[in-house]
C-alpha cells in the first residue's frame, strides 16, 4: 500500500548574511525565487499535504509563493493542498517542524523536511530517501563536503550504525574532525515523529530546539535509522549569502541549459547564454551567444535567436521565426518565418507570418501611462529605422519606408506604402513579380523563326 506524503518546508529565517532587505527565500533564481524553486521541485512527488513555515516578511513571502504555485496547486502530479503557518519567534529547526506538524494533526504517512533556501534538491533524491525509510522512524541524507565547517556531523557507533547528529557549535574536537555531515533532509514516520518532537529540549549551546535531537531520541527508543549519501552534493547547497546565491544560480543554469540541449536545442555557447525556468524551446532551434531568455517565453522549432538578444516574458516565436543582433522582445508574438535581425525593440507586438522587421525598428508601446499594441500583418515589410507609435496596425504585405514615424492610431492597409515624419500614405506597394521560367535559346546554327 502506498503511503501518503506530506512536505514541511522551512522558510522562516531572516537571512542576515545576505545583507539585503529582501527576505532570503525571495531572492531570485532563474526566473523563480529560492522558495518557489524548492517547492516546485518537490511537487513531482504529488504530496497530499504541504506546509510552509514562515515568519520573516510572512505576508510578502506567502503572496509571492501563492502566485508562483498557483499553476501547480490542484493539478495532477502537483500540490493537493498548501498551508502557510507563522512560526512566531524562530527558535530552531525543531521548533519549526513542531509548528509545521501542528497543521498535520490528522495526517498519517511520510513527512519530509525541506528548506526554502535549498532550491537544488531534486524529487528523485527525495523519493529515494522516502523509499529508504521503510518501517524505520526516520531516514536521513548525508554528504562528504570538501569543507564541512558549520555543518552538523554524523555520529556512528563502532559498527557504523547511525546514532546521532552533532551541530558544529556543540562538537568536541574529535567530533569536529568527522567528515560526514548532515544535509538536513529527512523522511519521517509521522506517528513516530510527533512524540519525539514533544520530548525535545533546548539543551545545547544555542538554547534552541534542534530537529537533529529527534535522531538521538529515536536511537534511545531502539530505532535503527538508515542514511544515504547525496548523489550530487550540489543538491544540498543552501544559500546564506549572495556569493552562495551566485553559486546556486550557476548550478541551476547548467541544469536548465543541459535539459534544452538534450531536447535538440543547439546552444552554441552555453557559457554566454542565460535561460530562465519555464521556457519552452523546440528542436532544431539555434541559440547564439549572449542571449537572455526570460521565464514564460515559448520558442518553436527551427528558430534562430541571438546573438545579443533579450526575450522577456510573454514572447512567443513560432516555427522558423528569427530574432537577431541586439533585439529585445517583450510580450511579442512572431508568427512562423517572421524575422527581426538587427537593433530592434518589439514590445506588445503581434507580427504576422514571414513579416520582415528592418534594422532599428521600434514599437513605441508606452505613452507614459498605458501600454498599447502594435499589429503587423503577414509578409509586411517594416523599413529600417521605423518607429511605430502604438496603437498601430499594419496589414498584410504593407510597407513602411526607412525612417518612417507612424503616429498612434494609424492603420496601414494591405499593400499600402507609407513614408515620412509623420508617415503618410504614398502609393500601393509594388511587390516583386513572380520569377518566370528562363527562355531557351535555339541550338547554334538553327534559324530563329
């Protein structure tokens, strides 16, 4: 019988070492926040209950998470329910888990503990940890970092059995020399966790309630507790400073880029490319160097983006569309085969199939108060240096001459050519004639009739 799963995410800390006003768990990470990234990674486990323990800037953190997780809540394979609870004055990890368990009084099953500042943990590793527990009271994740300073040490008896965790500040010199450390990720039996939490006491150098003391309690009750070593030590990397945030960002960015490349996206220089979470890119698309693609963008197959291109949220490129050197697009939709190759801004724009946007074109979408839309039809030709002061509509196969400034409210109809400052109708556009089959000359020596 499959056991139900609950998740307790600890996200109440202040993050003093970051030295910024933003709550640590709201620091940005590739288009998400630390906390939303941590929670969305565990969503794949389909938890029946999720409790987020907050305190510092609680209202702001809760609002951010509710917005970020709205698309995941209630969907198959995502969150069935999410509860937010105030820890009050934080008094250690044990206290935070006590507060979280108060929301799970009727829950029976596995309880895993994760952290809002550890966004690299994967659902696969957590599932292994849950499976490892079996009938034991708890299973724990351990690691062998290069520098264990500041981390709790794993205590084992003479036969190698896991018997406890000692926090760095409470370690003897001998214990401090241990190189196996506690990662802080656990899977608990809910029925055995509750009484152990009730027996916690703050008998340590910090005067706090440590969740690690639950381990000693289980051992005293005769429990045999399994452990597993983290497969990738990057998964347990937490963020306590902006330097560590930078490290985590680089690790997460590497994961994102590798996933796209494994799906057939040609990224010519991964070291000079930035792609956020939640970006869709079709196979056979080429991403050239110094390109930034923000969360929420969708790019079809056979497209080309870059170099030095910035795609912001809401931008969609259908199959074969191209955005090139120093082009920025925001909330823009380019139909199949449309292209803007140089020095262009497309904001709140709809560009039709095979339209050509000339170098230096600007859709001036903001009038100082409101944003307005520009519509450009299929096979339209926008001349270099054109400024389209939205709202503007350019119909199919219409054209603007180089340097045209199209006033707000203008409507350029099919095949019309406009030019000037301000732009006005000149004449109908002359489209290239269809290519005729070449004439065949008679063989040399024959008379022409």
